[in-house]
């Protein structure tokens, strides 16, 4: 094994000879270096890459709720993350170098990437369900991520971007894909839809649902600023999640039946409970939000007696969702400009997490390219 590893390193170094002329031996990366709150921006070696991998020079990177969990070092992060680790899983950039067997990409190509690295050989991977691979490794969670000048990705995970897609949009194709996958799996065409939790993904789900033919969209959140944004991006009506009459208000607007579809994006136990209560008998609920702990739900009342179809949503379909997301953006039917509220320099990462924590930001994108001196 050591000989094989050495050979891979030698091959990787040799391949750099034909790489981008701006490629260096070291780079800056945002790292979780210890089991405590916060990140550190450190200089580390540019990673080596194998024959079927590409080295990508990151230009823009989206900041996600998962990154905030790791930044805060909450219970989930303590169980899942093993420092030291480079964080981040939403990005776009340009190919800086290609492994010897890479054929679909070239140096300079403008790309994004699917951050779920599937094994390719388990039952799920072999039956078209690679997005829920039994052995998946997620960049920025299980392996080094994209809050860095460079990231290594398998060729199969790299998405070549259409020139019509703006950089900022391309950097958040990962969460946009979550929204697209949730909406498409739920089947919202000509249906009434309630979205519980309009953080960045919930906000993205609104124009996606509109583009997919939803008859009406109701947005629910505990933060008025998020509800204002929800109205701007296409929600018919918005409601405070703290309203004790919330379920009754939704029932009034749906002839007393309830909505056809629930898109649950919050992960809040109370939001999930009330969301299920507002779905009509025989309706559908697509659950994307991840609770921070165990929650209690009356399964008999909320699901079984109502005959609900409940869908657990994880990641994005590989790669059908990517084609759908790019088509929606390219067509102009999904405009992310109101949702990307802040674009910050790479060294202002602490401010990015402060803005997210305070609710002052919907989606934050870090400008990594601007951090590099050519």
C-alpha cells in the first residue's frame, strides 16, 4: 500500500506540470482544527489527486446550515465531525489540473460539483439511488471540503456549468438541488403547497414549485424577514409559525381540506407536527429538514389515519436533479438573486456565520477567488 500511495503522489505531481500556471504548492483553507466552536483559516499543502480525479480552483463557495452546525460545534457536529478537516460543500470554480484518465474535463473548465461521493458498488449505487449510498462520503463533512483555494473531486462528481449560469448561482447548486429534488419528488403540479421553514432552501423551493406548476404556495417561518423574502420570490401568502391559529388559517384557504403537499424544510419538531396537521387526508409530505434531536410525533393522528405519503429527502438525484436545476436557472424561471443576500470576502467567514445566526442573511456566498493574488 505505501508504494501505491507514493506512486499516486508522484503521478499527481507530474500532472501538475500541465496544470494551470497559477497553481501553487500551498493554499489557504478554512479548517475545523479542534473540537470547539469556530474555524481557523490556515495555510496547508495543495492536495494531491489521483488519475480519475480533478483539482479545482475554488472561486465562490456557499455557506450552509450544516457549516453553521460545525462552526458552533453542536451535538450533531460533535458526533459526526473528526477534526482536523477543511469545511464547505457548496462551490464553483475552474479546473486547475486533471488526472491521467480524466476525459470529460479540461484545465480552465468552469465547474461545480456534487458533494456526495458515492462508493459506486453498493446495492443503492448499482440501482440508481447513489444519492443515498450506504458508504457515502460528503465533502466538508467526511472529507476535506471547498472552503479552500483548491479542492480535489472525482471526475464523475464534477458538473460542467452552462455559460448562462452566473457564478453566484453556480456556487449554490448544491442547496438549489435539495430544493429541486424535494419539489419534484413531492409532485406539486396543480397542487396547493405549504413550505415550513424558509431558510435558503425553503426560499429556493418557492420559485421551483412555481416553475413546476404549483397552484398555490404558502410559506411558514418564525422570522418575519424570511417571510418578506418568501413573498418577494413568489409565495401567495406567508404565515408566522408562532401563530396559534396557523393550521386553521391554512384550512380556511383550502376549503377545509388542508394542503395537498407539505415541503418541510425547518427540521423543527413543532413545525413538522403542525405541518403534518395541515396536510389533507391522502396528501403528501416531503421532509428535508433535519431535526437536531429526537422528536415526538403522533403517527396515528398525523400520518396513519390520514393516509399520508411521507417522503424522506436526502441530497440530490445523481444526476437528474443537476440537469433540472441548471435548466430552471438557465430558463430564468428560478432567480436566486433575492435569496443570495450577501457575498463576502473569504477572510470574512466569521461575519458570514454571525449573519446567518442572527437571521440577517438568507444565503451567504464567500468570494474565494478574490482572496488570491495572481
